[in-house]
């Protein structure tokens, strides 16, 4: 996030608010992962079930073994105003 804040400040913006989070999402079904990746294409721009079938099979096996798979994210929010 500091990179984005610095870029905004260098471009003449005043940072009014900023926050950052590292949420963990648990999936207990590989179908839910496929749905998520189809609904949010910027996560994996070239995603298709066919292309990622071997990986999805491994993820399915992990879910069968552990009951879930965790995906960690990093998000930030910045409110800026031009000076």
C-alpha cells in the first residue's frame, strides 16, 4: 500500500484515509472456487476449468483431506483528494 500512497502523493494528491487488510477466505468445495474465479476474472485472468484441471484436482484432494483450503488476500483502500 505504501507504494500506492507514495505514487498518489507524488501526483499531487492528499491522502485523507487509508486502511489495509489481509483476510483469509476458506473454501470447502472446489466448485465454489471455480464459481469465484469465473465471477472475479481479474484474480486469474486466463482461468478456465480445462486449463487448471490438474491444479483443481489437487485442491479438491486437499479439501477432501483437510475439509477446506485457505486463500489469503491483501486489500487496501485509499481516499485521496487532489491538492
